[in-house]
C-alpha cells in the first residue's frame, strides 16, 4: 500500500507523489519564540517528527525545514523583562529554551532552523518582486498584498472574498485598497506609538520598517527548499489567514504551485479551549517531561491522529504513562527472553509469530493511511501482549522473539521515535522521588554530624548524573 495523505488544499485523501520520486521537501511553520513551548506545540513537533521518520522509512531523502519566528510584537512585549533588553536578546533566549525542549523529546533534527531576522534581505527581495508584478502596492512606507489581483485567493480556506474581514492592525485600514489586503512590510517601529524601543527595524526601499508575518515563511521556504515544495505542515488554526496568504504571495511571486500537500495538525485542547500561552491554560514541555518522561509524553501526543482534536487531562497523561510502560515492558521482556538460555532454535510459537507479522502489516497500513499514529501504536501494543503471553512457556521461540524485538526497534524506535535504550526513558517521577529520599537521608546525616557520610551521598548522586547544590534557601538538584 502506498502512502495516502489527506490534503487540506483539496479536502481529499490522495496518493502521495512528490515532485522528485526519491526526495521530499517538507516545511513546518515553527514557533514564535516569546515563551516556553507547551504541549500544544509539542503535539505538532511529535507528529511532524513522525512524518519525517516515516517518509525516510519509505525510502525518501527528506529535506526538513522548520523556522523560528524571532521578529514579532509578542517578543517585543517581553523586552526589559528578565530575558533581555532588546527583541533579539529575548528571541535568542527563547530559541535556546525551545531547542532544549525539542532535544528532550527525541525529535529528529531538521536540516535547518531558519530565523526571520536572518532573512530580511530575502523578504525584501520577495516584496520587490510582488510590487514589480503588480500584486502589491506601497502606502506611507508600508507594502500591502492586493488580494483582488490573485484569482485563486481563498482556495485553501474556502473563503469568500466578499466576506473576508479586515486583516492586520486597525491603523492599517485607512492605507489599504481593500480591507482584507495584508501587510508584506510594515513601516516604523514594532508599536505605532513607539512606546517600546525594543523592536528591531531594517532599512528597505520603502523606508525603515519590519517584515509582515506571512511573508516570512514564504521567504524562508523558498530560500532553503524551492519555489515549489511537497509538504507544508502547520497548525489547524493557521489555515487562515497565515497559510492562505503564504500561498497567494508565493505563487504570485514565482508562478509555481507553492505546496502540493497541506497537512494541518489539529488542536490540543484544555477544557474545550485551545491550549495557548495567551489563555494561560498550558502545560510546558519542560514540566511535562520532568514529571512523566519523554516517552510517555510522546505516547500521549501520538495516541491521537494528527488531524483529530486531542484533549489534555491528567487522566490522559496517566493513561499514556501506563501504555508506555506496557510497550517498554514488552520490549524488555522480549530482549531478556531472547537472550536467555531458554530461547531455542527449534521452538516455534505460531501465535507469537502470526501476531508479530499481522501487527507489522497493520502498522504499515496505519502509517500509510495519513500517518495514523493512533492505529500504529495499537499494533505495537498487540506485539507487547503476545510477548508477555509467550514468556509463560518453559522454553522460548527465539526467532519469534527476535522478530518482535526488530518490530519494536524499527517501528517503535525508528518510526515513532521512542527511546528503548533507557537514556531518555524511564519513570521520571520515580527517579525524582528516589533522589529526594536520598537527600532526606543526607540531611539526617548532616544533622547528626556525620558530614563525611553526607558528602559521600552527594558524591554518589553526582556520579549518577544528579547535581546537588546547597544554598541558604535549601538543597536544589537537577538531572
């Protein structure tokens, strides 16, 4: 079965046919770096990561670009807080925090993580092309895209041009020919009243200013991929206006189809609302990983297909912990049994072998059905159940167990990104509780005057990778 994807552009499930039969150009709209990432962001990360991994499993050479938006009014709003005195300093801080959180979730690295601030010359060139071709106009040092000049405007979001409300800031309305025209370049500072000097501006043919939001992704995609790409991924909430505007400006500038397949990750909700920093209803990636471990978080995020809505709750996370432990236990049991003297060459468990073979086929069917990670996980858990049943025998089917191990490692590890090696797995909450127990014993030793014993306990923890720091406020530790 070939890969089928549900294309937001057509609304249809279609065979995936990249421009080059051997390679895939994939762009993902990354974060605006104004705060710590939360599980809503991680949901998209995990699913894009699985798309990347599965495309490689199918034999494609994947070029994956994921941007950081480091020029934005939300970042300017945080200037002069503890993160920096300028927009660029604040953005740099949160880019670093975001990368750390990405690494904690065992994501494959993109080929490049472009930043808006690096690509202003590319943005200016793109805006000039749109002006030269008659798709844009200049007004008081700003430049706007005239949506009436692009006949296919609305083809992604199915918007009726007559019903589109004004785009952009209220102060732009008097400058625009049509209320729904959108800014490619904004004159002046980050804020109209110049109340905050932290925003970056750049010289342009139209005067000092800043790039519009939508033009940034078009410039970065065409710079690092091509005028026409295979897959563009983003959040469901970005279909309009962001992705609609990306299509219009990109295709107007190049004359090429911007993206062949549009895949949209649906929302992670908290009590019926989108998980969002602005709504303050979020759970940061960092805290989630510390409490539940990266494998359990991946299990939670992949337990719903990327294009379906998912609800965050403590009960759902607890269930993900249990499912990850079942999967890991199945893998460990298979490894221990296969490596034991009770694993024999001539023992055959037809049920185990059939379950593994059927699960492999179902996993591939699921992933080729629009990257359906929920069904794929269910197939892997079937193997775990079969392994646990098999080890109740006195002797083991070595070949059956080896097949199960290979399926766990290929599909669970390489395709879904779980870490079975223990380096990024394990029960983080249990580890923290054990560390705190050792620190309580250490404190008892110190109070009893047994300082050498207390120091030895600290040294033992540090040998295990736990840094212990004593201060006037108490004892702190980190892994």
